[in-house]
């Protein structure tokens, strides 16, 4: 499990550790890891040209001490001081002793344009509200250069706790972060600025419960349901699908495809697209009545392509089993009906749908994804999966870490892809996973399937569904050959 902690938590852990260590030892640990990462990126340190962009915080000190280490190995290191009166004194002295030079006024642009490597130590993890004009001008020069860019702990200009980017920000090729990941390194739009991320262990003791977590293969393998010798279709889970309309029959087909490929023991379909569903998936159990007459299910998926069938969505929400609400269902679902449910509810909006539910502009959701998913979960008292380049899953109540998923590919931005995800997540709900696990596991597998289906080229939703078994098999380590 990859975890991320808030700035407040990280700073508290740093204070506790510094109280037990000799003065300056923690910064030296960080600087050693930073210098090693810079050396790896350069390949050949001796004779290379390195420019440090140094602000007034500890990140500037880290950059200076790392620069001193590189200078001792033969690099030509120059430090551009953005706040000379508040620069880290010990770091600056170390750089000068190692033969590094300092630039205060003028000459910075030429140095940056000739550099092999630029180290961003402008702003630390507490930075908010965007960069000041002088720093923004230097960042613009860096963007014009051909230098590799390494960010210290977090790219300057992005907000550590939220992933928001307000104005100019450093675009790094590599971010070297210390002690733990910060939420902004895992959440877009900030994640796009971080490049590759290298975590340096500096000995922090952090709480067991993180603020943000990202599943890895081993976590998904542990959560995926596997049939036993005694399993039947009900033990594996029967999922009901209310989807499709005369205008959008494909939504029903794709949701059923996701459910069948997601391990459901059986799929019951309710809706006007039964002929299209049966033509593609004859194993589907169809019903001519509404959801109440469909037969026994352990979870429902409601909404993909249903148009204006509010009655069917309301029927599903009245059932005492887990329910996933997606697409048109999000618009049709009564807020109080969702809030009043005792069985789990999983809502799966994209940014535009989330904005409509919150009554804000889409840009506000896209720029503040973490805040948006938490607010939706609180307002609806439901688990919310906010789809996007980094999908977020938040449980109601705020007591659990928000899950973030980044296995996807931009090629998943294709019609019907979300319908496949809904069916997949619904099958996992029917198998007994709670809303947060079902949503995050489904997003993980869906993203992998999207990569397999695309292979770097355009793909379509039914191809993503077809690759779900490959994604499922791919997360199991060799220790589980029977799965």
C-alpha cells in the first residue's frame, strides 16, 4: 500500500524525530537521498552543470546540502537565491566550502539555460496560493531550458495537501520526497507536475491511518473474491443491472459485460435493452418487470443510459442491498433517498456529474478533486468514486483514508468505459466487498484493463471489458497459482 500524509502530520513526525537526533541530522539524511537521486538522473556527475533554485525554507537547505555533495564529486554547482536574507546559513556555507557559487542578481537565466540539471528548492510543503512573481519568472526560464528538473519534496507551486495548482508551478522530471508521499504527489492536477517520484526514508514514525492511500497489486489480490469448492452463483454474488434505454441500449450491454467479467455468479438485467443484452450475453437473466420483480440479488447497479426512468432508480434505492448509482442515475436519484439508506451506496460520478451534484463549476471539481470527493461523500452519506485521471474513492463519515487510483490510461476516456466500470464495481459489491473496497478494486482493474486494451493506441469500451480477466490474473503473485 502506498500512503500519503498531510503536511500537519508530517511536520509533527519531523519534530518528534528531530528531538531525538543531533541538530541538522534529519536535513543531512534528506540531502543525501536527494544528491543520490540527482546523481542517478545525471548519470555522470563530474563536469555536469547544476543549478539550485533556493528559497527560504528547509527545502532550500536540502537543495544546498545536496548541491554541496554534487560539487564535491566534480559538478559545477550554482545556487540562485530567491530570498538571500533568509537562506539556510549552514547549507549555503557547505555549498561554498565545496566550491559551489552563488547568484543573487542577474545571470540566473543564462545559468539555467546552460544547465544539465535544475534542482527546485523554492517552496516547501507548506506553500499555498501559487508562486510569487520572481519565482514564477524563473520557472518560465526552466521550462525553456533543456535541463532535467528535480523537485525537492514537492514541485514548487503545487499544494501538498490538496493537489491543487494555482498559477505557475515547476514541472519536474523527478520529485524526491522525504519520509512519506504527500497527497499532492498522487492527485491530479498536481501529480502531472511531479514526474517520477522517489521516496527517501528518513526515519519518520507516522500514524497507522494515512490521509490517502493507493492500492498495489498485492492489496488488490487480497481483496478480490475467489470462489471456493462449495461456491454457487449466490455465494459468488448475483448483481442486478438497471441500465439502458431505447436510445442507449449499448450502456446496458457494457454494464452487463463489466459485471460478468467482474466475477458475478449471475447477472439479472432489468430494462428495455434486453434483446441487445441477450444477443451479446445469453447467460444474462432478464426480467420484464421492474427491479422488485427481478428476483434475488445481492447488489444493484442503476443508472447507465436509463434516460429519464426515475421510477426504476427509486425502486433500486428502496432495496435493502448495496446499490451503485452511475450516470443518469446520479441525476435521477433523490438525495434524501440516498442519505436515508441503511445498506451501502456507491456513487460513481465523473467531474461534470460531481459538479452538478455539488452545484459548482466543473473546473472547481477538476482543480480540487480531493475536496470534491470528500464533500460529496459527506453530503450524500455514501461512498463516492470520482472518476478521472486519478480516480478517488471516499467513504462517508471521513474516518477512512481516501483511496487514489492511477492505473488508468487517457485512452479510457471513451464512450461506455464508465458503464463497464459500474458493472465491475457492482459485481464486487454483490460478492461482499464494502463500497470503498469495491470502488477502489474496480478502478484498479478497470485501469489495468484499459492499458491492456489500448497498448498505446485508441480503444473502445467493449475491448476494456474483454481485458478484465487479464487484469484480474495480472494482480495475483506466483504464491497464488490456484487463483
